[in-house]
């Protein structure tokens, strides 16, 4: 029962993978563009979690490379959210919908 | 010295083309002046005692081959220079009268000057390559001048025909030059002459090779001097302006072939079989063309076939080995044939471009100067005793008499035919009654045209006795060799018989009394060419065009574009506009990559 008493890297990675899968499934199957967007954020945070865990359990854990990269991702994600939400609002004003099934006019 | 002869026409041609062409009179004057300077240079060469120090420069040099642009100053070249510049100057002057009304007068004179430059280059050439360069230039200027009235489809066709037929001969000439270089290791006439004189043909070259090389050189002459079977272009070349016919297609360019043969005679001489071929082709051409001339109705075409026939004479003389006689005949022929063509030009000018002799008649009343000069030209050509043509033709026949009796008979018979068809021409065109109404409006040409006629007539009268033949060299057969008076008697008899026959038949004739379709249609030579060369060539061209359209264009070009477009058509079906379909494809792609790199490669 070692894995219940001691938290190892694998636990973090498993959680990260589960989060990533949930996000990916959401992106693939949900119809509301806002939900898809939130699922994307979930995938990003799954990656963040993995990075931090790697840094924590690295044998040469003298530096903070993982953490720094996470800060970068958070920053970029914040900027992306600003742009993306603006686009979504604008799209909604134009089409009166956020259902991706109705947003399919961009094709051949 | 030689540059004074060679360069003025080139300068004139360039000046007229680039600067002077809007000013017609200045262009004409420039061109005539250039020709006069060349004539002066030629005269200076003639009178200077030694022509050793002619300047030359190296144009290209590679190991084993040095090509110079230089000049020959021997008697052969000087005589030819005098003929080209002298007759050329007279024709330049005549052309002003003939072409005055033409809107492209400047272009005409520019081309004429270009021709003079190229022709003088051939004459001066001191090596085969230089000669070949100018040989091609002459072909070009001939093409330009035949096609001078390029708006007329027939003139454009004739120009093309002349150029293409000449290409065949030029190709042979080029092979001959390469062969000469391969055998003797030199292309310079003086060096070659020395090599041939001292050591003959180098070991290792069979007589067959030498004969082939000699024949290659002769091919050049066949094209340029229009020998059978490459004769077809010359009659058609009469589509050009008449002064051009006189200068290029009678007096100078077509004689360049004969001049070239005399130049390289020491090479031809090495092969008896090549000389035989030359002799027979010359003889065949002379009689063949004379027969055709019997039934032609176009005044210029009769003269064209007559030119062919006389060129055949000269080539035949070279084949016999009588180069002095050939050059002698070339010179006198240049005088009287230029005269005949210019007089014909005067007639055509006076009759507003009527060329059919059966629409003329009694022109002697309306154009006396033209008539008398034409008559003198005819007399000189047909061998009227003691005129220029008589002496030169006589000397060729005499040499032939001692060489080959069959060729001699052909020559004599041709002389008879010549007297016949020329008398027919004169009688029909100048005697009898006016056959059409237009003749009543005929007028004598202005002085600018008649003066050159008179000068040429004087040359035709006395050209035989001023010692042209002694200037070039020894006669092949001395007059004492026997049979001299027999040959002379025979040729005078032929002259009389031919003239009398034509007078008897044509003096009262209202239309052509005989009809010989075989002769009228030129032995069907154009038709034979059509069937043997043009048709197969067209079939081949069609086949190649099919190949180009279906294989090159179809398989390689159109099939490629169709497959690219088709692939695009299929792939665009994937782009359905559904965002989540893209996401699925993207994730599948990522999964595939992960599988490839993490599982397959890692294993």
C-alpha cells in the first residue's frame, strides 16, 4: 500500500493526465464554444501541473525551471483568454449563437 | 589598303540604318559614295605593283587553328574586286532611277551596301573561315533583298526558298572547310597552297576522303551558284527588285561560287573524281537551264535561266581545269548579264512593271537606248563574233574540246540554244507590233538609268579584248594546240543557226508557236522537290506535332496538372467547416506522431 501513503511523481502525472484527458474530451464533444474554451484552459493547467511535478521530483532540483515555465504559460494563457473572449463576444454579437455546429461556414 | 575597299559599304549600311534613313537622298548618296570609295581602293590595288603588305588581324586563335581577318591581293582577287565594285557602282546608280518612287528607298540602299560589304569580304578573304563568314553574310543580304518587297507573299516565299536552299550548300561547304583543316591543318589559302605544292596529301588520307572534301567545298558553290540540283532558288529570286537581280543574282553573288572554286582549285585538283563531278554538274546545269529558258515568257526569268546556264559553263570550265577561262567568262558575264538585267529593268520600269514578253513588242521604237544596249548585251551573251562573250565562251569551249568531247558537244549545243532563246526574247519584246495597248505609253528611262546601261554596253563590247584573261593567268590550252579555228567556226555556226532559227520562227509570231510543257514547267523540278522533300517533311512534321501534342503536352504537361488538381479536389472534402472534426483529426495526428516517436522509434 505504498502508493496510498507516499505521494510520488506518478501520482501527479496521473492527475495531470486525467485532467488533460477531461479537457481533451471536452474540446472534442462539447458544443458550446465557451465550454470548449474552458476545457482548453483545463488542458493547459494539466500541463502546468506536470511541469511543476517534474521540477519538484527532478534529481537535480536546484533550480526553478518548471515553475518559471508555468508562469510563462499562465501569463500567455491570460493574454490568450483576453483575446479569445473578445473574439467570442464579437462572434456572438454577429451570429447570435455560441454553438460550434452552427459556426461552420468557413469551408471550401 | 584592303580596309579602304572593305569597310566603306559597311559604314554606309550602318549609318543609313541608324541615322540617315529618314533622308532618302542623303542615304542614296552615302551608299553610292561608299561604293565609289571601294572602287577607288580596288583600282589602287590594281595599279600598285606589289600587294604584299595587306593588313590583317587575328580574329580567333586556338592551338592548331588561327583565324585571321585579312586580305588576298593576288590578281584573282583584284579582278573580282574590280568586277564587284565596278558593276556594283553602276547598279547603285541605276537603282536610284529604278527605285526612286519606292517608299523604302533608304532601306534598299542600306541592304545594297550590306551586300557590297559581304561580297567584298568573300573576294578579299585570305582563309576559308573568313570566306565562310562573309559567304553567310551574302546569303543574308540576298535573303533581305529578294524579300525587299516582303508585302508580296511570292517575294517572301522566294526569299525563304533562296535562304533554305543555300543552307544545304553552305552545310556542305562547312564540312568541306572542316575536312580541309583536318587533312592539311590549315585554312589559309597561301599556307594551304604551299602545303599542297610541297607535300601533297598527307599520308593516311585516302583519295576518297580528299574527293569528299573537294565535293564538300563544291557543295558551297552548288548552293551559291545555283547548280543542279540546288538551282531552284535562282529563278524565284527574280521576285526581288531588278537591280538586285542584276547585281546579286547575275553579276556577283552567284559568281562567288565560281570564284571560290578558282580559289581552292589546288585542293580540287587533288581529286580527279571531284573534278569530274564538277565538270558534269556544270555541263548538265548549262544545258538544263538553256532548255528551260526556251519556253519562259517572263523577261527576268529568261535571263535568270540564262544566268544559270552561263554559271554552268563556268563551273564546267573549272571542272575541266580551266580556271582562267572560268574567271574570264565570269568577268565578261558580269558585264553583259548585268547589262541585260538592267536593260530589262529599264523595260519593266518603262512599262509599269509588265514582265511578260508577249505583252511587249516594238519597244525599239519607244526605248531606243534600252533597245540598243539590250541588243549589245544579247550579242555579247550569244557569242556574236569579237564581242566579250564570244572570247570567253570560245576559250571555255576550246579547253573543253581538248578535254572531253561529250562535254564539248553539250557546250556547243548550249551555245546554240542560248542564241535561240535570247534572239527570241529580243524579237518578241523589241520587234514586231505592239501587242498590248500599254506599250504605246512606254517611255525611255531617265539618264540615271541609261548612262549605266551605256557604260556596261561598252564593257560588253570590248571586255573580251582588253586582256582580262592574261591578267589572271595562263590559258589551259594554248591557241596553237590545234582545232582552234574548227572550234571557232563551229561556235560561230551555232550562233548563226540559233539566231536565224529564232528570227525565222518568232519575227512574225503573235503568240508562242510551240508549247513544250516539260520545258515550260522547268522539267517539273519544283514539283519533284515538292513530292520528294516537302511532302515527306510535312508528314514528319505532322507526326512530330502529334507527338508533341499528345505525349509531351498530354502525358507530361496536362496529366501532371490534372493529377494535382484532382488530388486537391479529393483533399478539400476533408475541410467540412466543422471545428470539432478538425480537432479530432488534429488529435488523431498527434496520437499518431506520439505512437511513431515514443513507441516505434524508442523500441
